C-alpha cells in the first residue's frame, strides 16, 4: 500500500488496513473496505469480532489423538463412537478435513500431519506428526490408512514414505483416486470430485 495513502489515514485506521492486508486473499482495496465497514459498525459488532479472534488464539489447541484443531483435549470426531475407527485418513492440515467431511462419503477418523516432507523448506520427517501416527497404528483395530495429501511433489514424497513404513505393519494403505489434478490443493477441491476420489481410492 502506498505510503502517501497510509499517511493520509488516522493511525488506528491505517494500522487495521495494514493488518487486514496481511491476510491471504485480502488485497489493499478489500482491506480498506473491511476497515471502513468496522468503522461504521456498532461497537458491539467490532467488540464481538475482537473477542472471537482472541478466543481463537487463546482457546484452540490440537487434539491429543489426531492433532486436528479443537477447544478441548480430544476433538469431536475422535470422540464419536459411531465413526469407523478402523480407518484413518491422513491429511496435511486441519483445513483439509472440512471438505472431506462435506462429501458425506467418509465415516472414519483422521490424522493431521501438519505439513509434508519438504527438505528444500527444511521440513523433515521428525517435524511432522508421523511418529504419532505410527503410535496409533500399534492398535490392531486399524485396518486401513487413507493418505489424502495434496497432489504436489511434496505430497507425493510424503505418500511414498508413509506407504513404505506402514505397509510392513500389515495395514492396507490407499490413496485418493486421481480425480484430483496434480498441483491442486485439497482444501479447494469441489465436493463431487473429492467424493469420487474417496470412493475410488487406490491401494498401493
């Protein structure tokens, strides 16, 4: 954002515009619109937004089992006894769970790696929740691991590594079908494509 424009704004306005502009998908113009919307809004609305943001940072933690985000020790999916706990779907990040849930095609549980193997970025195996996944697989009740990493080079590297270490345990390892284009992000795939990918997942 041009410094001349910023200098013409009151400091609190310029600061909020700058903070909104840091958010993904929010350009300078949208940052300005959001800021002026809040400026016109009742104090209660602005206060509610501020409190929601603070609560997000203060109360959210990682599930002690699957490492999804939750506001308690164990997330609602892991606590759900009606789900099939013999199937674990492995995803890169918590936001990947939402589109898979929307398909209505999957009734198992999840495991969030919090990234993929990416040596160029300094992300190694030890920095992901892989050790915790293997610990869950010691329970003989798990019969299938569905690897749902994004179809990228890093995602593929992670898939191959997981297949290499899980298959010797006698557990079926499958992956989403190739309805997902290479290089696409799971989070932004449409529900029908994801549903078909789950239905036609491939065993290694």
